[in-house]
C-alpha cells in the first residue's frame, strides 16, 4: 500500500506461517483483548523469554473504509487509532502486532505472543492457556449481546378481527 | 501593523485561560468528572465527536469532550487536531456491514423480513418525560432481558429488492478506485465530486447541518420520496494487511450505524424505473446522523440520475463546502480576531460617504 509509512522490519515471507489461518486467528483474538486480560492469562505461566524490540510500540492511524450503498465502490469513512509493535526472541523468531487503540502494553504483549506461538513446540500450551480462554470470553460477550438483541426482536401477532 | 495590538494581550490571555480551567472544573465540592465516566455514560456524545472528528477512539473523544466543557464542535476540533500528529500506517479493507454483529436492525419497508425487527437500545417508544429518578444516585439498573438468539442471517433489505431487479445495483468501480478512493484529508475538494468523496465529506459533516438539509428534502426542497429500507447498528471487524505481514489480520472492532434509504427513480433512457439508494454510514450509534446523511447522499445523486437539481440539498458545492463544522467554525469565529486596520479603512470610507451625502443634501 502506498499509504504505508515505510515497510516494517522482519518481513515474514520466508516463514511458513504467513497467512496461516491459525496465526490470523490468534492475532485477531489478541487484538480484541486488553493488556490486563492478556497479562491475567500469562499469570501462572513460566515467564516470557526476554525479547528485543524491532519496532517499539507506536501509535498511528488506519483509514477505515465503507462501501457506497453497503456493497458498492469503497469510500474513506474516517480514521481510527492503532498501535503496532514488532519484537524478536533470542531464537530469532519475529512477532508482530497491530491492535486497535492506543494501548502500547497490549501491542507489545501481543507481538511477543505472536513470536512464541509460531514455535510449534510452545504453541499448544499457549493456545490452551492464553488464546482459547480469551477467545471464549470474547465469544461469551458477543453471545450476551446477541441474546439481548434477540429479546428486543419484535414478535408480531395478528389482532383478532373486530366485527 | 495589525498585530501590534495583539502583543499586549499575553497576560490577559493567560488570565483568561486560568479562569477557563477553573470554569471547566466547576464547583470543587462536586466530584470531578472522569474521562471514563464520559466514555461510559455520555456514549452518544462520544460517538458524535468521533464521527465529526473523523477519528475512531472512544477515549480520545471522551477526553476532548471533558476538555471542551461539553462543547461537541470544539471537541471534534480537538480530535481533528490530535489526529494530524499521528502517522497513517495503512488503509483498512472496506468494512463489511453485511457481516455486522447486530444490536439493532429495523426496516420501515418490510414488517416480516429474515432476521426480524430488532429494536436494540433505543430512545424510540420512550415517552420523553424527564426521569427524575436519574437525578438521584441510584443502584445500577437490572441487566436487560435475554432471549435465545437464532443464528438467522440478517440480509440487507436492498439485497431483497435487488433479487427482484427492483434496486439499482451499486457501481463496484474499476481497479484504481477500488484500491484508492479519493481522500479529502490528502487532496482538497474538487468539483464535480465523485460519490465516494461526497460520502467521506458527509460522514464527517455536522449532524445538525445534514439534519436540516435532509429535512428540507422532505419538505419539498428536492424530489425525495424516501423510505427507511433498513437501519442497522452493531459491531464490525476491522481488517488490515500490514505490509510487513502481507496477509490480512483483524485489529479489533468498531461500532457503526448504517442507513439505507430507498427512493423512487422514474427511470431514464438507459435504465428502467427502479429504486435507488441513499446511503448513510457513521461511527458509533448515530441514527439521526446516518439517516440525514442518507437523505443528503440521495439528493446529491440527482444530477447523475438525470433528475432536476435545483434545491440546496442537491447542490454539491453548497452541501460539501458547508457541512464541515470545524471549517465552518474556523471561518465564522475568525471574525473575533483583530480586524482593527481593516475596520479603520471602513470607518474612513463611511465618514467620507456621509460627508458627501450630507453636503449634497444641504446644496
């Protein structure tokens, strides 16, 4: 994209996980979790390995787009804040994060976890302890909203005909 | 020359700002308002400031509202100013409002439609009587009722009409417009403005101005026969493709309100009579704004649809040059700045004219 302010470090072209649905999923789950929620899931796990910042947490903007008529040509709707971070682990693994909002700690935790989760040896434990519980909490929040919406759904009934 | 008099104002300005800070805080015996309280309890003000400030960030909008003492146009101004300090990383993929997680969805054109009429948290059907219970600090209200949610899809009403061929399809555009729609934050407005540019301008436009213009089209200043095909409000995932990753990822969710106005169209030489869309899309829960935007969007399509365009709401330049409240407030309020030298010349001119007129009357 021409909008990008320089290409970031640690391109993932050579890694087998580029575009992997599992990786896209954990990145999406971490993006929706607050720093406190992520930290709470890390409590009780072995401490995270030391990491080096390839790109320190940095807040910027993403231009959001809609489509005219909902399904036509795109238009620029307005921007939103986003924070990104890239890290590398001692074993050379790189992790990236882009999360909506301005929470630098969330972005850094998400980047470290992204790097760790790419290691097949560490992945199952981290998925079970961090990603799945966060995903479940997010799904539960969405389900509660859906249940509340369902309670406000109008149930039309036909009035008895007046004679 | 004009600035000579401005210099002496420094101390007065400092004193004025100190007083402003105290006035903002109000009576110290009353607890201070937290930004989180604004965010949570004045959520629709936050939504409006995000929309007109053209920047989605609830916390920043709440801070701006507190700083502006509740002046929402001043708050939008603050948010716009802050936004200019941030780099833009990338543009998102077009938001898929069809996949919205619905909190509210109503249609005025079909009673029974797949997914049904979902009222959501609405002011509609309230009696608009002041609730004095809110003036007393009370307990939190009980949680609202829940019902089993069906996994039924919520197709767009415009899609239902399109299946019958009765709804004009939206242009999908060629490759460049698909990848890079025009952006008025990068390029100044130019006319004629393409519809994507108009929609960007309306999306950040002043709600009051658009409401009045939309209203004017209903009252006869324009050729509107609108129906609310659908209004939907809820959460939509935001997806971007960071250059260093090269694949799309979700970075969070935004709350959006979308309005599809269904309007008659008499047809033209190339197109049979059918319905056309007026489209409104805004940040947050902002139904009035989305409806007003949809009315004005349709009015601005008059020319492209070969209709007569004579009403104010149908004039692209009139609408787009005046709908931005940050620009409007800047130009109106600049009249407060010193115009001493300008005015001196006006004074001299009017004295001369009066002298001439009085002399001629005396002769």
